[in-house]
């Protein structure tokens, strides 16, 4: 347990350093800073990119950010598209913000008979630094190459009512999918509330800590088919991590598998 506390402290300290400017970014180039307050982020190279409204990156766009991508409080970036997004520094997701990034092969397939696929093609998105979400509304990552850590602390919103136990099937559910990514660092997902959360088919070199998340869907907290070189630690999640209806395989964990995920 001391190891877990040390890891949590290290990840949260790293997040604080990034949010206060303590982490070094890429060297300045001839690119420029830009702010999107709504609409489309155009193809191009930016020194820093700040999202302040509801913005999207369309299919076919090529966007490079030499330093940091920042989502301010309550903003939205929808880049779940067949685009190419390269972030040389970090992605910082503020309170109440929503980040959707990447299209994996799975999203190019129909989710069920007769339904169109979510994506028209596979994206090629890379984050050289960390993705840090602090009380974000949600984060959706699909098919990314993340060379740093992914840290999500708090956020979301409680889902209640008569349809809460099956809210994943309702229009516009509040979901937190982390799927089909390659992650070189550690992962911490803690204290998020919503409908459904899943950590599925990721290849990760570090340790994954999934703890204290409360979701309403009975099929939530699917932690399956991951290949993890470090440890997998799952504690105090409601519902407990499960295979659910994912049709997934057991996780391949080289380190220790501790807590609720031990049977997965």
C-alpha cells in the first residue's frame, strides 16, 4: 500500500507541476499561439493551442502543437475524427471540460447492426508529453500514442434516475472510454463520476491505478484486454471492475495485479 500511495503522490505532483508551468515544453518555432472559442481548428502548426469554447478538428485535418494543448474550464474539443493531431508537449484538461481525441479501428466498425460507425477512418494522433485532466467532465481517448502519463483526478457528474443502471444505452451518455492506446508512462484514473467507464485494449509500459470511480451503468468499469508491463491496481470502484459485455480477454499484467482487478 505504501507503493500505491507513493505512486499516487508522484502522479498528482507531476500534474501540479504541469498545470503551474513546471514542465518544460518544446522549443519555440515559427508557429504561433492560437485560441479557439468555437468552430473548427484549422490544419496548421501552433506553438500553443487553447480551447475556450466548443471546437472540433475535422476529418483529414493535420494539426501540430509544438508545446501545449489547453482546454479551459467548461470547454470541449471533439477530435474523434480521421485526422492527424500531434501534441509535442502536454494536454491539460480543465474543470468541466471535455476532450475527445483519436479514432481507433474499432470505431470504424458499426457498433451494432444498422448503425453507422463513429469514425470514417483511423487517426494518427500522438502526445509526446502527459495528458492531465483535473475535474474534467469527461475524457475519451481512442488509438493514441501517449509517450508520457495519463492522469485524471475527479470530475464527471453523478448519474441518477430510473434509467441510470442502463444509461450507456441512452442518448448522449456520460462515458469515459480509454481504448486501444499505447501509453509509455503511468495511468491514474480516480474519483470520476458518470455513466460508464472503461480501460480496454491498451498497451501500457507503466502502472495503471483505477480507484474511487463511481458510475451508474451496471455494465461499467470494464477493465479488460490490456497489456500492462507494470502493476494494475483497482480499489474502491463502484461497480467493481468486470468483463461486462465487452467480450474482452483477461489482462496481461507483468507486475502485480492488486485489488478489484485481480480476477480480470
